[in-house]
C-alpha cells in the first residue's frame, strides 16, 4: 500500500514536467520576436524587398556588429595565445641553457675538487675544518 502514494506522486510530477515542456515548446513555436539565422539561405519565394527589409532591421545590424566584435576579440585572444606560446618556448630554452651551464659548472667543480684532493695527498696544502686552505711550509712543488 505504500507504493500507491509514491506511484501517484511520480505520475503527478511527470504530468507537471510534460505540461511545462509543452508550454515552452508552444511559446517557442508561436514567438514572433525571433532573429533570423544569419548563415541560412533566404526562404524560397522571398522577394528582394523582404531581403532589403531584413538588411535594414536594427536587430540584424546589432547582431552583425556583435559578431564582428566577437571576431575581433577572438583574434586578440589568438594573438595573445601565440605570444604566450613564444614566451613559453623562450623560457624552456632558457631552462635548457641553464641546465647545460649547470652541468658544465658541475664538471668544472669536480675538476677543482680533484686538484685539491691531489694537492692534499702530496702534502702541498691542508684544508682545515672551517674550509681554510693552508699552504704547508716544508713543501716545494716547484
């Protein structure tokens, strides 16, 4: 018996939605304040007078102006996107250059470390705990 009220409620909701759909569809069908589609060909049998009347329609002129404005805006966005792509490529190139330079600097640092270790092993220098490099007095490497 609990299913009966639920079924009735579902039917009522469905009927309300169906009525709303018919009202909206009927309103769209009977609406006389519509703007003609700009890219569609004129209806067969339309005279030149009707075409010139559409051309002088202020709504049509406003729509064409709005379309032109939107096309300009799209062009601006495309230009900006190209600028961003160029900047992004330049930034990526700078990163690659920096990585290359970093690798070269690391290689050079390794060479310096090898030289310091070799000098320490031969007793020419001594590196203290605080990083100070001391030249040993008794050694003459020359």
